[in-house]
């Protein structure tokens, strides 16, 4: 089981260790700076943190000593826009997406047989790949140049973005990415060719005749079962979806209470029938239903859900959990999540009960366990 | 040569000491500085080479006009200040 995790927040990165007396913050990095995402590379032990300095842009830093020291590394850069290229306006915004980095929204290590490979998803809809642990990045042109990419649009942001990158543990050339809004895309050859998956996803926000258009879907996050990689779970803008055929088709899981809306989802690393979700009132309000923080867990492939509450605040709690702010460790027993109001919880029994670790952290964007390969 | 000076706020991210730089336009002055000090480039310009949204330059006290091409003329003995808007939370 993992004994360390990292919490990326609006005001820095916090690292928690499990000692003899329980979990505590043992290290703080970038205090005061907006740390939007963190990746732990189980192959090398590297940490890569993303900072958004606002006026001064987005920067990435890497640590090779567990966060004691950090070095600024390269940030993904969009190549120059071709002189003869006229970008298309996105369908909803009515103007072209900017051709410039706005946000790093996903960081995923490549396969065990690809040391140094890291994938990075961004706003506005760029997928980048590094082959040297973040020292340099290259935009994946086959996806960026696909004309269907220009049909993507922002889901709650001004630009479309890639937030989910799932690398198949059996074959690292098989990569699935999730786009808000642009559905689910997959490659079988490491990014040379892409196909649009997502048959069966339904977008309530589209006109009825376009509701099942795969390229208009808003998957908030895709989570993959590591031992059964063809099984994927999606917390979508208007529901929960599951695929058992590597994202080719999806079935909607209906009737989930107290809400099927949310951002975060975690898939059990070994049990393809188990996943966790954190529901909220949809969709323009976004707070826990009835002010109660709960975690929904299914253990039977989505047929039924348990609403887990033990140790979680059950009155006047307005903690929203962002898509990257829930994680499960490699055992499937330890889960942690953090909220927009700076609360942090951990479970060591698969969600049956939870312990509050902090209530006054800055707004939490991402929670990441250090996992063993 | 023009004297290029940077906002204090940038210094905690990347040291940007004031320097004398050759150049007849703002773009040339910035390029001259960043050639010697590559790490500072990404803090001032975005990945398309545009001045970052909340930054601006004053040339001898006059605010720059051409954000698109940074073509504002810079006299040989000018003082160029790179400043940022103060905002955020």
C-alpha cells in the first residue's frame, strides 16, 4: 500500500506521509504558488509539478529526490501556427481556439517499457509527449491536425482540453484520451493514428439529434482498471458511463443517487467491477447534494451503488471535488480526495470509512499517491 | 544601447538583472536580452512569441503601442521597463 501522496493546491504542493501516528504533512513545495497538477512517475521516482504563474505563464518543475529539490524543466510549447492556415471557429464559442498553451490538464507516465515517456494533455486540446522525462515536449500532430479537433469546444472553460490519458499496461502504444468537450479518442500505435471512440455516450446539453455525437461528449474524467484495461469508467457531464471494450462503446448507468453529476472517478486497480465517484448537484450549482459530502462506490460493475458517509461531513459541507482530486493507491484500499474548500480525507478500507486530514488547505486541484510499479 | 529593466515580481521566478541591450525596436531589444538569458523568455513571451497578456513595456516612460509585433522604436539611450499588471488572489 502507498504510504505517501501529494496534494496540488492553489497555494502550493503538500506531501503527506503515513508515519507511526498516522498521516501528516511532511513537506511543502512552491508555497504561495498555484500548483495545478502533479505526476509521480513510478518507473523513475520522478515528480513533475505544474505551476500556473498567471502573468508569467505555465511552468513545469521536476524533482528527482522526492520533492526536496526542484528544477524547472521544459513546458509544452505549441509550434508556430502555419502562415497559410485559417483556424475554424469552434461550434459553441464561435471563434477559433487559441493556438497557445493555456493550461496543463493531464500528466501520465508512459508504459513500463518506455522509460522517460510522459504524456501531457493541455488546454486548448493539445496532446504532448516527452521522451526524456519532461526535458522536451512534442505536440502530437496527428491528433492536433485532425479536422475533427477543430470541432471541440470548451466545457466550463474557454477552450477545449485533454484531461485524461490512459496508457494500456499491456501495450503502451494503446492510449485513450478524454476531451472536454471532444469525447474519447484512442490510438493503437502510440499516437500515429487516432480514432474517435465513445459510441453510446449521451450529451444532454446538445440538441436531441446531436446527443449521441461522439465528438461532442463531455467526459469529465476517464479512469482505467489497471488489471483489466479494457474496462473504463467515465464521470461525464450528465452521467456515469462504463466501457468494457476499451472505449469503443459505452453504456450509461442510470438512476445513481444522490446525483450522477460530478467530476472525479477512480477505478479499482484490480477489480473491474469496483469504482468510486463523488457526486454533486448538477450542473451550474456544483455543491454536494444537501450539503453532505459522500462517496459513491459500486462493487458490481455499476448495477448498484453504496453511498459512503462514515467520517465525512454530513451537514453544511460545500466541498466540491475536482476531477484530479481523487486517487486510489495500487492496492485499491487507500483512497484520498480533496476539495475546493481545502478539506482532505483518506480511507484505508476502500471507502468504508474516512478520516479528515486537513480542513484549511488552499483549494485542492489534484491528489496523487506515489504508487509502486 | 538601451537599458532593459524588469519588474521586481519576476525576480523570484527567474533572475532578470537590468542590462544594456542593442536593438532599434522593442522586439529587437527583448530578443537581444533573451539570447543571453534564455530562461527568462518564457516568463515574458508566450509560446507563440507574444508578450504575455498581463505584461507591458514602457519606453522612456511611454507605454508601448504595438503588442502584435513589438515594433515600437527604441532609441539608443532609452530606458525600457517591463512591468506587469497587479492582480490575482
